């Protein structure tokens, strides 16, 4: 029996044996695979260049490209550590004391993308940081987050807030310290504004930088009026059913939550890794699958990998399409989902060779899904 046919039979049998369970699955388990986009996340823009980039984004072409891959969901980076966001936010602008268009965009790219994807029944997950943008001391301070420190004392604005103890002895970044109630109140206002604006256009949130220090502070913060609970209440204020992931780093123990949830509200694993197999000191270990690295009860198993040379980088697909087919089939059959981070230009285009690879994958998934439906009928 040829390899592809073996995989098809295995998947069909898996669906047949678990037909009752399928009806109870959450949408991410049924999504198959998705694409992630670090849109303009690694560039230091001026307000003018940032708004030009966003205004150049062709939403219709982008949505059509995503649809052509048969991806069931996307994760879109609304903003990262440079502190700029591709949607207006009056709360964020208030804390920074700026107008719309300076640190946020004039137009609401997330709203446009959300509406376009909804028409095609493709789910949208927002990437957001769990802490204040770390590249700017003034933004960390304005949002009331715990300041970078040296031996427990504020480091001051002359020290790079992205520094490291190897460079500055005793240094700790904001995200490597517990958050405080003031910041959680303020961040709740920022996240909550977007949540209420987008409502059910947003099916989930993927929070980066939720380090162990934040996890360990959960119980002690509960005594405060503003805490992680109140922040999450704000995050879910527009869609109480939104799926939530929290990321503490690219390692199976953390990203796949093999030792428990990072946050009590975790509903799917962040899954950040770089290959389909566990990285070990000797090379590579076991395949990253739900059976090898089980997620906690009630948490959907999810893996996230860069499709190109790195996060948001490259113009070639670093995996063979056949490998993608085989790994996705195994992960889906075990109740998991997978997302591939894909480079994207400022106007919303996916590199041609990478797009072609995922379009080929999408054609295969469509045939497989049709076969499954026919088999079950």
C-alpha cells in the first residue's frame, strides 16, 4: 500500500472510531491547520511609514490567498515589542498621551481582515503580548508595568529594556518579573477595547511573554482588585467563548503545557517550536504529537512552527509538502491542530513559493475531507 493511501486509511478509521467524540470537539480541533502572520512586527517604523504600510494592505487579495490554502484559521499579530499596533485603541493612546496614528494606525486593519475572513468562514486569532511592549522604557512606564531592574532596583531608561544578565549583571526584563495590579488594570482596558469592538470576529487570543514569573504570581495577585482574572475578563468581554493560549517559550514542556496550564484560563497550547520533533542535546527526539506530549485536560493541543527560515522570515518553504501532509494528518487524527508562521509583505502578500506549497497542501486536505465525509455517510 502506498504511503499516502496508508495515511488516508488511518485517518478514515480514526474518524470512524471517534465519530461520537468529533461532535464534542471545539472548533480549533476541527480547523486542521492554520497560518500565522507577524505583520510588520520586527520593523521599527515611524508613524508615517507604519500608516503607509497598513494603508497598502490589500485585504481582499490576502483573504483570497488564505482561502486558497484551505487553512481553517489564522493568527494575526496586532502588534509586538516595538509598541505599534495595526488598529486604533483609545485606551493605549490615552496612557501614552498620543493621538491615533502615532503608535496605533489610523485605519483598523484587524476589523477589515476579521470581516473578510468571516465571509469565508475562516477563524481569526489575535496575537498579543501579555506584557507591555518591551523595547520602549517609556511605554513600559506609561502602562504601569513592572520596570526593568538591576538587582531588584529600577534600571532606568539608559539601560536597554531588552538587555540580558549576560550583558548587564543582575538585569531582569519586565516580563521576567511579576506584573502588578496597576498594569493589569491598564492592559485590561487596552485588550478590552479591542475585544468589545471586534466581538465574535475574534475567535481566540494568543498571548506571548506569559513567563513563569507571571504564572507564579497568579495566586498572590488574586487578593488585589485588579489581577490576572480581571484582565482575562476584559479580554473575553467581547466574546466570552474566545479560545486562549499563553506562551512562555519555545520548549515542549512550556509551549505544550506538559506540566499543567500556564494560566487557569488556558484553552489551547501556544505550541511554539521550530521543528516537528522535540529538540534534544543530541539532536532530535520524539515527534511532537498529542500522544507524545499530552496537553492538560480541557486544553486543545496546538503546535506552532515557522514555515520559512524563521519567524516572519524567508521566501522558501523549509518543509516538503509531503512532510506537511503526513505530520498534519497524524496530529489531526490525535485531536490536535497546527499553525505555520508565514512571512508577509506590508501590502499583505505571501511569498509566492510558500503560498504555492500551502495551496498544494490545501488541495490535498480538501480531497481528504471529501473522502472522510463520503466514508462517514
